[in-house]
C-alpha cells in the first residue's frame, strides 16, 4: 500500500481521494472473493452489485465463515468510530492473511449533509470510493423513497376518490372497492433522505376550493432510512419474501379500526418493482483492498439499523471471517442485531466487538458533553484517569449486555494519538475484570498495521465456544417484552406508557398475528435511558413509551420512547456548507 496523507493533518476526504488512485478494479475484488462474472453486476469500475440469488445457490452447501458483530458503548453526538473500527478490523485481519469481508450500512444523506458525516470510516480505515458511497451509491435509498412515497400517493389519491365518488361510481370508473379509510388514523407519512425538521408536521391537500387537489389532512415526513421499506430491505431473504412483506405494510386504519395495507391499496406490487434491483448487495473495498458489502441503512435509534441479512449471508459463504455492523450502542443496535436480525436470519454470531473511545468514556465520567458543530471542550485534551474510570461503568454495562446474549465480547479501544497510556490502561483493567478481551487499536492513524492486536483478539474470541440465546420469545406479551428490554438492557426500573401507547399495545397483544411480531425499540442513542442528557449508567428512572407503531411487513412492532423523532433536524453548522465540486477535476471535496 502506498504512503497516504497523515490523518492527524488531513481530512478524511483527502485521504480517500489519495487512496482512490490505487484502488483495485471491482472485478479484481470479485475475483478475490471467488465471484463469477455472472454474479457481478458492475456499476462503473469500482462499485458493483452482487447477484445474491446466484451466489447463494452456487454455494448452498459451503460452510459459513465466522460471524462477528461490531457495536459500541453509548456514543457522544460525534460518534465513536464503529464504521472506522469495522474497516480497521478488516484491514488488520487482511494484514494477517485472513480471508475476511465486512458489511456496513449505506449512509443516509441526512447525516452526510449534516453533522455526523457519511459513516465510511475515517483516517486510514475507510470504505472507498468515498464519493459514490456517500452520495447515493447504486440508488438503493432512492428506490426506497420512491417505493415508500408511492404508497402515500396511493393512500392520498384513494382518500380523494372515495370522497368524490359514491360506491357505484368507484366500481364503474376504476374497479375500486371503498376502503373507508379514517383520515385521522394514518400510520404512515412521507419520507425524504435529509434532516428536515420543518417537515415533521405538515398539512397536505390544501384544495383552495378545488377537490381535485387532494384530500386535506395532517401528515408528516420521516427520514428515508426510518421507512419500513428500508427495514424490509434489511430483513428480506429473497424477492418473494420481499413481495410478501411489502403487501403487509400498514398504511392506515379504516373507520372500524381495521388495518389498511399496501395490498388493500393495490400498490405493493409496484412498490416491489421499485425495490427489485435494490435487493442485491453493493460491493466496495477498504483503503487496503478488502471486500466490503454495503447494504441497508443506519439509525438504530429510530430504525433497525443493521446491514442486511442478505449481505451477511452472501459474505459468510465467500469468506472465512465476516464482520457486520450494528448502529449506535449495544443497548439499541446490538439489541436489535441479537433479538431481531439473528432471529429472522437464523445466523449465530461467534463474537461481538464493543468499540470505545477515551473521548466517550470521559463524557460518561463527568467531562462536558461535546456539542456538534462546536470545538471539542479543552478538557478532552488533558489526561483524566478518574473520568475514564467513571465512564467505564457505561462500557461494563454494554459488556454485560453482550454476555447476556451468550456471545464472547471483545472491547476495541479505538485509540487516538491524544490518548494517554494511563487512560488506556484504566480501560483495559476494568474491561478485563468485566470478562472481556481488550485490544488497543490504532487503525485510524495506522490502518491495518495498527489493528493487528485487535484482529488477533477477535480471532481468538471466535475460536471459543459460546452459548447464543435470544432475550425473549415471541409468545411473551408485548409489554412484558418492552419491560424486559428496558430493565435488562437499558437498566430502567420499569416502563410507563402514554394513554395512546397503552391502548395500542393492548390492541396488539389481542391480535393473533401482530402479537407474534418482534420488538424494535425507538430510543435516543445518546444515553442508556430515554433522556439524552443522562450519561454513564443512569439509576432510578423509568422508560416512557409515548407511541407504538406497527411494521407488519418488516415483522416487528415499534415502541417509541422519550421525545425522539423519526425526522432528525439539521444543526447550525451542517456539513453541506463545506461540500463542493472542483470544477477542473470534477472531484467532490469536503465529504467526511
């Protein structure tokens, strides 16, 4: 690998552009994996989709590789480098000569153009090419937006036509049956792939005296990756399964309280048509040339937040070690990997990595909370072992969560050149006492060479026996499941419900089909609690569930806790202010 710019002195996008001069053509990455020409669907020279159906059929009888999940402690608003650590681990394993792959989630335009960045990794541990990765890739999220919003087009036009025509006219004009949709009981909203707080609550159909302009009602927007269509992409096992799930999406309820689905609106087939190509995982590479699958979306605080089951299944057939990524901390991303993704896929992990930074541990130990878009408080640049030790209570809590799943935990100290030896030793001592392997990794600064200790620790953990087990069975009533997650994963004393959430939960528990769906919690990622300002391991609190959504197609119920919104807001110093195009070279600059 040629010498790349120093990450301590250069932004990620400059490092990525320098590395892209030496990228392997995607056909070479495919050959490295053992893919055939028919299984590779190129999108230019350095990006491709992979025909999952052909790969899984050809390798049906091949033994799966080792399965590794990457999660983290409760992050600061700036993130703690899960994607960076995923790339670093794969690069480190590559340095040791291992046949290894990764699966990460496609970045949303929201954080890419806001504060957090594109989640390609960072420093010398990145997924490239950065620009296509960050700006739409092969169009999966665009397909999700079109499929989802088509359902809303079907709903709003149906409301208009049912208002304007009687039953006989509906049947004669368009062979429609009246669904009698309740306009005050709409489950879905529209989606856009940006952080746009102005669209959280809207009114549509302002007819201005003309009834052909639509049906006037309250509506809303969520960010694209919170869509149930994205969740279906993450969990679908094939096209037939996707088509079946697409038809079970609950769009609204009729005036008797009966669900109205996309199948009722006769739009599920067209929605699936938008998504058919998106079902194939995308293939890219690390800075050091290891294969990286990119599929499904982020935001485990408001979505399932997992790389797709299909990407993992394909990669496990093609490699000896496969590293997959879950969103945010182990309380939400790993919990959903454990109790939703693994339940749906039947796959059992061999090891889980809990990423921690000295920065986040200090935050949980009493340091001032960093504010996105503002300089890091100066306290973070000074050694403070006491803050680190106090912050390790949060780390130990997440280690215990991984152990409850029966999986071997490895703590990755995602080290930076500003971290001190005493601070790192404090983490090692407390994490090992809690029963985890600990590896200090400098992949951000040194790439694969800096991740050798990390790679060796993960390899050792994968060789040990584990006893993977789910936290709950689906026969357990919904509110008991929520209570179990709140107490055993978050550390809450119990759960409180709004009147609306309690009524919805009771209705779901009485429904023979809905009561058997999984549980996908929506909660802030910035705390173990539902209050983002409560750091460390909060005590003496109860989880407040304000709403319960039904994602019948994805296969889970979504309890919404605290004040979190499915549409994040743009900060005062968003990234789009620094993104531009070099008009001479045509290259994009400023993406991180």
